C-alpha cells in the first residue's frame, strides 16, 4: 500500500453494465477515504443505464460528462428534434430508454447530468472523458473537444501537460494500433482505460488504482475478475501509427 492514507481510483466507461460495475467495485473495495472518479459514458448500449446513473448519482463519487450523456442532453435541449434524437438512439440510446421502464427518463437524472464537469484537475493527474485537442489552448477547450476528440489526441508526439498525466476513456483501447482487447493504451502523456465493456470483442470494464498502479477488471459477459500491475496491463501506442490508421 502507498504511504497515502487513501487511494485514487478511476473507472472507465460503464455503458449501462450495472452488474459488472458492482462486481468491479466489490473487487476494488473502496474505503471511506478513497477517492473514486468515473470518466463518463455511464449510459447507452448496455442494459442497465438507469441503475448505473442512480448508483453514481447517489454515491459520493465524482463523475465526468461523457459524449453519450451529452447526446442525451442534446435531445432534451433540442426539444425532441427527430434528427438529434435519432443520432442518440442509434448510438445506444434505445437501451437507455428501455432501462428506465417508463415513458421518460427521470428528470433528476437529467438535471444531474447537466451539471457534470467536463474535466477534473487532480494535480499530477488530469481527467477528461475523451482527451484534449492539442491544437487548442486549455482554457478554450469545450465539451466538443473534451468529450469527443480521438485521433488528434492519441497521435500527439509530446505530452500536452509537462507535469500531468491525462487519463481518459471514450475510445475503446483495442481500436488503437497494436492494442489487444482488455489492454489499456498509453501514449505521450496520456492513458486510455476504456477497454470496451459493452463490446462483445472485449467485455472488460476497467478500474485503475492510480495510487498503487493496479488495474482491476471484470468481464461483464463472463463475470470474470482479474487484478494486474499496471505495467502488465498497458500497451504503448505509436503516435505515428495512430495517424496512419
């Protein structure tokens, strides 16, 4: 255990897999002093989005805005525009609607999502759902960049911050060159822990204990649990290959 009296634990994209999340948290066993952070995308694709949102909302854990929460909020803001609604539904929204077993999504959940931050600065660690656009100054980054950016971020050749590691979800790690399902992906100043819980090619939901460099994973389809040292769980990504892919 670290000399610190608490752990910092980062949870990747849950995507409606409540049962898997409960198994993961049982393995991690956060204590009352531990700090737990969710990287967003609690909803869509998986079968239990309503339960995931209710759990995180009612917990003491912090959560970021993901692009899937943003798509749902866009539907509300557009007052049901068919084009905006279809964009969300076709990206996993149907599963979220079904999980509520009601005509509408709970207003209290929408209000909670509306106030989720797009990033968190933990000093030596900086959290965002997707990353940053390296071409844009930090104060000018918007939810569009922080929730949606992909290749521009993963292909950076030098760290965006000289003294902070950026930890993200959003892009399933096996979609990056050279990374196999279940592995975390690391680049220049960033670490991606979205191992594709909802995807049949993977099924792994990841929690990272940053304090002790331990990776906790549960396969949501097979309910398998594994705990690995970070160095065994991560694959280094060549930024030049990201640009070519």
